[in-house]
């Protein structure tokens, strides 16, 4: 057992380490689950692909949604399927890695011959899959809240956009809480950048002031520098559009440094990753959000959904918005398939165009606007409580996706595939 | 004026302490033992995870932290006995083997503990400095980082065990000829390095959380720090951590976290270009 002496080979070792680190990235991509075999079954099932992150830093958004999609398909099959055919899911774990979204979307459309893809959590993963869906002439149901503006008949957004979420959240914070001076923190990719623009726009339109906007790459865990800057700027409220597991540290560090008793904290993303279930009561209490679904909604539909979800998944904890998004996405797609009388993407797209696709779901009525393929829904302002859940403060009925409607008209331009951005500086 | 100086000092010390904590275990395993341990990030992750699990089960946080370090140390010893001990001196082979270990650990944790983020709260509150308030836990973290480094230095320099370890790492054949059970020394040193990494994860978990893939956030920084430190693993780690932490703390506070990280990597590149053998090259007789 002899040792080469330390003086030699430092540079060599460095090269080894760096090469290995690079190789780790490559091989991690190739060691992936290649999906199930496309075993065509009797009765010609309708196949949908579900591409979500079961692992990796973004999985906090996907874990419940994977179950929500499965539960919706299970309910559809138990009630006789769609158009007399069973529905089958091909699940792909995109592992919080956009390159896998591309690979699996191609697999799903080429090999599985999926009639629709449900999935994508981040805007970057959606933008990776959208051109692939175009190329194969298919249809993507994107079940997530996002920055809005995607104008594409092969894309359906079933979650909230800023005009629904932020137009409820920010005026509430400014008018009800009197918090005008604002500090914005957002994740450093397209969602964060565009959402930050919207936040600034809406804060200023409501007579507020934005003192600073900062962006954070998804792997940042140390928020000490920005917490010092926030205290220096002394805003009334901090808006967070932070994303993913690493950024959850912000809520812990904010509470142990500044404290929500001294400064308001509102967020466009908090809660959708069920962050409150991983934080202590003190860390989660008092964060203000705008949402289209929380477990605590006091309606029979919401209560029975939460109950069924827990029975279906065998998990007894908080379900939350993104679990429900998976369910509503599949149910809206199923309604379109029924009205089209055909599961093929082009027939479903024609049905979507009618503007008559809707689902009376756990969070109220969802209906898809035929001009934009975005969804009108009820929006609720809620605040984190110390039981790992949210208390409702105020509700807004049937909010349309106004921002996207302003820029997008698929009736007039059916071949549009642009993502429009808000026109602010 | 005092509070501005204090907040700068805090930012810089906090940043230095993170660099120290994430590279301590690697300074032992890679710096002293010359094992390129690509599972270092996963040892940190295991420490964070075990600490969160223990604290979640009702064990007091400040007992959970050392316990988590101890458990990861045992995991390290098992890994050493099963894999690493056959590979000493074979740099590329240890690299592949430890990488395999890292994949195995991530897979095992995802399978048995689930892929979600875990954490544990701490309730030490904060202290205020004029306009600023500072989390007491992060001050404690700074103290712990420096205390650990100092303790490690003293053990290596002042104790008989430290002397035996250094002898073995310097010349295993000679140490064996002198009657030292080098096999056992290698095993315990590897376990000790793993325990330090586990302790780091456990110390960080109340602020940063734990998830199966978190190792990737730290591993590159840890290697850059230890490599830039040069042939004296502990002095080098302190020097490189201080340099990187100072830059990161000041730049991130003055501008943004992104620029902070960029400037650290930039300085690391310059450093390795002009001092390819690390900042402690040419210093002798220390650790």
C-alpha cells in the first residue's frame, strides 16, 4: 500500500476531478429510466404521457401532481374510459433536467404515440418541449402557474397567470396591509424575470414603489447577503418568486434574521411546492399568497377531492395546488376529448377553440378560453397558518387570464407560437 | 459606522465559515489521504438528512448534529472497508469508485427516505445591530466552523494520534515498518473525514435544508477550495476559504449573489493559473 507523494500530480489531479465532475453530469443523463415499453394493448387505449420531476431539486412541485394525474386517469377509467376506450399514462421522470424533458417528449410522441403530453413544471422545461410538440403536431397540457403570454394552439395552460394571481395578491398587500415599499426576489430564469416585471408593473400601477429586484440561480442556498441588503433598504414587503428546493432556505433564513413580524412576506410561488409542510410553524405563518386551490377551501368539491386524493395516494399530508393542477389538467383534456369525439390532437385542438371546454373541479369552475388556451378560474388570497396550511382571506370569482388575452388571439392567428412578454421596461 | 463594519464582517465570516465547513472533510480525505472523493457532497447530504430525521424524531438539535456526524462517519468506514481500501494509491480508480458510491447513496436515500426536501427548525432567534438583525444560529455556525478547524489542527499537530496519521499518510511503508497498523489508520482517517462532512451537513441543515441531490451544490466548491489550498490541507483550506469567503461575502453583499459566485470562480481560476500547486506551496512541516 504505497502512496505517491503529494507534491506530484496536483495539476493532474485537478484535471481528473474536473473531468470527473463533467462526466458525472453526462452520465447522470444517460443513466435514466428509459420509460416503459410501448406494449400496445387490446381495446386501443388512449395514451397520454406525463413528464414531471420525480427527483432532483424541482421535485417539490411534481410529487403530488404525478399522483393527481394518475388519480384523474383512474377516475376516468373507473367510469368507463373516454369514448369507450381506456386511458393509459406513460410516466417519465424528467429529474429536474430540461434536456430530459426534450428526450422524453420525443420518446412519448414518437415511440408511445401519445395523444397528449401533460407535464413540465418550469417555464424553461415547457419551452424545451413546445417546439417538439409542434414538430410532431401534438398537444401539451402545461399544468403549472407561470408568467403568461404563451400563444400556441398546441399548448394549454391550466394554471394561474400573473393577471389572475398578482392582480389579486399585490393590490391586497398594498390596500389591505398598507405595504407600498416593495423588494422583489425571483428565480433566475424566464419565469422569475417575467414575473418580476409583472410584479413591478402591478406594484407601481397600485401606487406602490419597488426599491430593488434581485434574481437567484436555482442552486443558491445562502441568502445572508440579500437579507442584509433587504434590511438596509427597509421595505414594507418582500415579494418572493423563488423556485425549488434550494430556495426554500430563504424562508427559514428570513424568519431567523428579519422575521415576518417586522416585515411582510408575500409570494407567487410559496405553497405550490408545499413548502409550508417542510417549514416550522413560525417560518410558514404569515406568508401571504394568491392561489386557485388550497386544501382548506370550504366547498364540498374541495373537501371530497382532498379526501379522495389521500385515499388514492395513500399519503395523509397536505395536497396543495400542484397536485390539484395535475387532476384538473387531465379532466379538462378529457372534456375536450369528449366534446371532440376523438382523442387525436388536432380534433382536441378544434374542440378547445370553441371556448366551451370546462371542468367543475375542486377549486370551482375552470373553463378554457378558446382564443388563448388559458384557463379562467377562482382566485383566493390566503395566509400561512401555524398548522402547516393556509387560512383564506378573500376570494375573487372567475378571473380571466387578461394579460394573455391582451396579446394573444388564436382565432385570428391559429399558427402563432410566440410567447409574448409584458411591455414594461 | 459600527453597524456597517459589523455587517461586512458578518457577511464575510459567514461566507468563510461555509467554505471551511464544506471543505473540512475533503481536506482530510482528498488533501491528506489523496483519495478523490466524489461522494463528499453525498456525505454532507447524509449528515443533513440524518440530522433532520433525528431532530424530527424528537432528539434535541444540538445532540442530533454530532450524532448525525457520527453516523456518517460509520457510513464512511463501511465504504472504506468495502471499496476504498483496495484502491489506495490508484487515483483514477478511487475516483470512479467514489462516484459510484455517490450515485448509490443518492439512489438509496431517494428510495428509502423519499425525494422531497427535509429540514428541521432552530429557535435561537436573532440579535439586532441597529438597522440589521442577524440570526443567532448563523453566528453559532461561524464559531463552529472555526472551532472545528482549530480542533482539527490541534489534533493533527499536538496529539500522538495525529502524528501517527500524518506519518502514515506521508510514508505508509515506513510507518508499517515502525509497527503502525496502517490499514486501521487509513480506515479511521477515512471515517473521520466522512464524519466531518456529515457534521457539516448537520450544521447547515436548519438554514439550508436537505434533499437527496443537494451534494451537487457543494462538491465543486469543496474541491476548488482544497485544491487551491495546496499541499498543506488544513492551513491551505483555511487560507483558500478565507480568500474565497472574503470575496464571496463582500461581492455578494455589495452586488448580487450571482456576481459573488462568479468572482469566486474567477479568482480560483487565476489562482490555479499562477499558483497551480496551491497557496501553501513551499510551506513545510505543517498541516
